C-alpha cells in the first residue's frame, strides 16, 4: 500500500474531519474510499440516480398506479392549444 500527501485549504480539512467524524471514520478512509470509487469505475451520478429511484419508489407506494406518461401534455395543462 502506498502513502500519498495531499494539501488542502484549512476550511476543507476542517469540513473533512467533521464529515469523517459524523461517519465514524477518518479523513484518510474517506479519501481512500473516494479514490477507489473514482478508479473502480463508480459512476459519479450513481448516488443521484439512487436517490431518484428511491423517490420514484416512494411516489409509487403513496400513489399506486401513478404513471408520468398519464400526465396532461403541457399545452393542455395550461390550455394553450397550438392554433
């Protein structure tokens, strides 16, 4: 295993220490995890995609049968037919 040295501004370091403490880990472990995700092909949009899918699942549970395709077209919604 290799060691690396990274220089960051003081405010970034403080925020990283707080984030690490909140997760019960170290700054080094956070950096290691980020670099592993970055180099292992982890899609940077994966967390946002997971949140979107979770939100869609929640909508599905609260509103069974909901389909976005069933929404009114924009012109009908605002009664702006193209005449």
